[in-house]
């Protein structure tokens, strides 16, 4: 005679399934938390290297006029004006000073082995991969947005050529939930104020995050954690320590 499961047996199975799901969620949360911690440490190390470079050479990496032009970068590089610019405006084009930033840190021993390039920024080769997402990189750059105009720091995003865009364009690539977590740990948790802000990069300029990307429509200061928590649609800018 066939015998079905009893209610007790079914209850035990459901409890086991619940425990497994709970364990998976906890593990995922721990992994995400470790990424956030590793990323913050990565930014702090990059910031420290930048400050040490500036103290020794009196200029930012990529902006030092005493350094020879490296790779195939434009001769318009290294203005010595206290800014880390692309050949255009903002963070869009990975050329000139922006393209030489990590190379200068590398050849002076302040960072790993990174080689300046004039096109197709190669993650792990011409700049470090972000600990938040291996498809994104950490770009040393001077912002050109409102109160942040002229402030140097680190833009975290994905080279858009990887997603079919222009080879020099900086795209998004950071989860909204991750951007919020970083903002809360390093700053105030508000997307358009303080040390950490969400950006909308475009060719030639950057602005606060587009409502369609990672913030709430009509509220540029609030990360859209309700509708876009796991969407990799944020680009963040972390202000450098010597700008505080």
C-alpha cells in the first residue's frame, strides 16, 4: 500500500527548504558586504597613493608637467593646473591626463603595473578593476559638476565600449544597492551631496544621476532602492581626501 507524506514530514521539508533559502540569502549578503568593504579599502589606498604622489611631485598623477608623455597619449597632457582632465571635458574621454593617471602612479611605485593607453581603457591593464564589479574600473579624474567642479577624486564605472558604446565613454555598472551601501559607509547616503555622489556620465560632461539610471525620478538625492536595487545602473564619484 502506497503511503503519502504526513503533515509532520511535509513541515520538516518546508523548514529545511526555508533554512536553505535563508542560508543562501545570508551568504549573498555577506559576499556583498565583503565587496563593499574591499572597495572602500581600494578607494582609500588609491587616495593615499594620490596624496603621496602629489606631496612628492607637487602635482596630481597625470597632471605633472615634468613627466614625459607616456604611451600614445596626446601632447596636450600634463597641464600642471591641479586638474585631472580628459582631452575633452569631464570624465568621458579616456585620454590625456585621465589616461595617464594610473600609469604615473605605477612608474613612481605608488600603485601596481598599469600602462597608459589612448583608446579602449583595459581594466586590469591601464587601470584597476573595481572590487564592486570586475566589469567596472576606478578612474582618477576631476569632476565638472556644480559644487564638485574642479574637485579631484575617483569615478567608478564601466568603459562603454564593453557595452557597445564609444571606446572612450564612461558608463555605469554599479548596482544601485551597492552605490547606496558605499554612500552610507563613506558619506551621508544621499546621492547628490557629500563625499560620494551618483553621476550620469556623457561625452564631454557629467551631471547628477539620470532618473532612469539609479535615483528616484524627481528626487536626485535618493537612490532608487525600491525599483532598481539590483540594477547595475549607477556610476559613482568619490571625492579625494585633499578636497575635503
